[in-house]
């Protein structure tokens, strides 16, 4: 079956060029965009074979090494929905993040904060039949990123959600409620619509916090349509 997906909602997405976020100016297209038709290439994608393609799930990022990572253990969970509020089952959800000190396992990240030998910061999982996903990880730290003087990213986790087709793939960032760095972060504020910005912020989930073990944050993700989670085209 060929499904035609909604076009991106411009109000919910950051502009291609947002001067306060310096690198967008260099990479933004200088020519008008060409609208591509949606053919079967765009409206289909892998399904039912993610384990074969990607290997088994790595949803517990605190158990990928000999010991446990340092930091505040957290559960991050939620539902992936489509624009019609239907759950997106068995879809690939990938996350990557800094460790508790705000350092990535990446050559370019030379921020003087320690790496954690027990934390890689990359995980993947599939949603269940109700579109539900769950990760166990540690809360990522804030880190400096050189965009402007004294620039620091709020705590965030990068998400890639594949969805049902190549066209519905969404790359975005999840933030934590009440972060004091929100007003100073051009990436967060490049999503200029306040309601769209709020959709990037998870909710503290006391009910699903595990006593004496881990705090919990809930974050639902909507693919495309009027309620779409803002797109993120950056690796920071
Ligand atoms: Fe980042």
C-alpha cells in the first residue's frame, strides 16, 4: 500500500538558516527547494527485519560494559504516534547522548570532561505493538559547543525515529523539564513556535519512577502532521 504522508509543518520546524545558530548559515540551501514527488521509494521502508539489519536491541545503556556508568540513572520512555494519533509499532528508535559529565565518545569532542569507560552513549530499540519504547540510561550533562561566547547546550538526548517509511524518519532532540539553559540555546530556540518547542521537552514521570533505583521521564513522539515533533538537523 502506498501512503502519502503530510508535508512538514513549517511552523513546527526550525528554519534552514537561523543566524543565531551559526553553522546553519553555512549549510542552508541557497537555491529554492525542489518539491519531490512521493513515490514508493519515499513511502516505503524496512519493516519486520530490524533485528536482522541492526542486531538485537540495546535499550539498557547502563549494561553495555563491565561496570555501570556514573551519573543519575534514568528511564526514558513513551509512545511513537503518527499524525492520526495511531501508534507506530515495531519501528526503530535510536538514541545518542553525552555521558553524565557532558562528554561524547567522539574524536571531535575534546571538551575537558572525563569519558566514562562504562558508557558509550548509543542505544537502539524497537517500539512494541502499541508504539511504546523504553530506554534505561544516565542523565546527560550540559556541554560547551563554541557557537558563541560561553555557549552551553541544555541536557538533551538525540533521537532518530524511523517510522513506517523513509519519508517519516525523524531526527530530533529530547530535553528535560525546567532546564535553566533553555533561554540561551539557539538550537532549542530555532524552533520559534512555543508550542512546538514545548513538544521537545519530556515530562517528569513520578508514577513510573522506580523507587530506590531510577527517576523516569516520559516523551511521546509524533511523526509528521500538524502535531509533529520539531525536526533537528544537527549533530550537536
Ligand atoms: Fe548533543
